[in-house]
C-alpha cells in the first residue's frame, strides 16, 4: 500500500514524499533514484493492514502452529480454524476475525439474504391475513359476480359484432371506390371524340415493350419513366404511380400535348387508360434531361456556349409556340431544366405537361391553385391570378442556371446565397457600383 501527498496551498511536495505500509512495518521515502528511506517502524507481529475512511487499521491473526483455514459462516462471521492434535484431533476455532470491528447486525447475511442491515435504518413491515367470510354474504357476492360476468360477456360480444360490421363496411367501401378508380377514364374524358388524338395502347402491350418495366430512365413527382421498344422504335413510357393522384396530370398531358405537334415539344406517341393503369408513350430523347448536363456536380463534359445558346433558343421557341401559336394558350407552369429533354444532337424540347393549364384567347388571367416547383414560381402566384407569362419568369431562372451551372436553390450555401436570383441581384448591384 502506497500513500502519496496531494498538492495544496501549504503543501508543495506532491510526488516527492510517500509512505509505504507492508505487513511487517511502515516506511517513509523521499522520491529519488534510488528512493531515500526517511523513516521505518517495524511491528512486533505481521498484520493485515487496511485503509478505510481515511484511516489505517490493522488486524493481527494468531500465529499459525498448525494447518489453518478461514471459513465464511452462514451467520456472516469470518472465522479462523486450526487443526488441533492435543487432546482430540479436530478443527478448532481460533479467532472470529471481524468480531472486534463489527456488531452482530452488520455482518453479511446476518439479516437474511438481502444483505447488510445498517443499525441506523428502521423498517416497517405489514402482514395481510385472509379471513373467511360468513356463508350468507359469500353467496350474495357470488350472485353479483355472476351478473357482472354476464354483463362483461354481453358487452364483449356486442363489441366484437360491431367491430366485424364496421370492418365489413370499410372493406366494402374500399373495394367499391377502387372499382370506380379502375373504371376506364373515358367516363371523365372521351378521347375518341377529339380529333388528332394519339394512339391508344393496351397495358399488356406496354408492359411487354418495356420488358415488364425493367429499364428505368428517370423518376418524377407522379411516376417513373421506362425505356421500351415499340414496333422497332425506341420509346419512353411514363407510368403514373397512383391513378387517383395523377388523374388530373394525365388528363392535362393528353389534352394539351396529345393534340399538338411542334419540333421543340416532345411528341406524345400514345397513351394507355386501362382500369387503374395510366401510361404515356413519348418519343425517346437519348441525352435525357438538361439538368444532367448543366450543373457543376454532373459527371458529363461541360456544354460549350454555342450548345447552351442553342438549348436556350430551342426552349424559347417551344414556349412561344405554346403561348402564341396554339388555338388556346397553353401555360406550361413547370419550366425547369428537368423538363427540358435533349436528343442525340442536343436539340432541346419541352416535356412534362402534367401541370399545364389551357387559357382562352380572350382571357388575360385565370384563377388557379398554386402549382410548379419552388424557386421557379413567379410572384403572381401569391394572388392565384396568373397568366401564361408566369412561364417567362421560370424561363429566366432557367437561363440563369444554364449560364452559372448552379441550381436555383442551394441549401448548402449561406442564407443570403441560397436562392440564385438573390445572388444575381447582389452581383448586379456590385457590378453597377464598379
């Protein structure tokens, strides 16, 4: 056992002096190499030394004349036994080792299997005795218990029946509603009466041409796009994931782009409206969407300025056709790089008319709910009264992205630089000052 002094306001000898206590004495040393002995006190007999509660203590065990062993008794005492050969050869208790240090209640297991019971703690206990009641009240209680049990059984039975009935009604309503959803969409929109509509395909034919929708080209807000082969021509098949959620988008797509054809608009080849299946078949654009090519994080080679200029010009032509050259004005309402597709030669075409809106020529503005993608929405959306010109605002953001190679919203940037338009505004102010 080694005792070392701590540093304090009056003691600066930490780790310089220490004391060592062994079974035969006490030593004091000065820390050096080798340690210098300052003090030594030998004891008359070997002792068991302990350091408890800041004090040194020692236990003297009787000298062993014969074979000895320590035994932990059932009453918690630790007793020393020795083999005696004087009168009778037997084991004799020589010492109760801890008797002089502990009272009877402080020994382990002295108070049962729950351990030490300190003398300073008092415990209260309670006992409960079951008393047999007289025969008359018992019979009365049994009768009441039987009535109570009947009520419980009846209540549980009615609750079970009610649960089954409600579950049956819910399942019936679900299947009725699902059957309505699965009905052909012709009840809401008769495609056959519209001139110039694209071809209508069966679901099975589109499933086979895409090899069971095996090759995914991309994913959007309302569905996924798959590559397929239809009559020898490579096509892109867009499958709406939810017939109920994408119903309006499907109708808008077929109603707008299904009846028009322009070089800078993606051509809608056909569609499928069979039960709950809603699919659109487009011409295949090998280069994919523009966002794969303009942002700094993409792995493709950067587009040169001539190609970027041509993409902007093609997109503007497509937008101008929708606004000025159709019988009814068409507001796209979701102009962004993800909806600009590129062919093999990087010719651009507008796509995804799921959010588009038809506007009569005599209408300057229409009231509609807000739709589109955050970052591309024009301020007019705050009033819900919009014109087709909201596409021009989105187109301006789109041009900024092509030039800068940055997204319109980047949450990894500081707060004042999150939106690209604010960054452009600050840059313009700085440039004007210079």
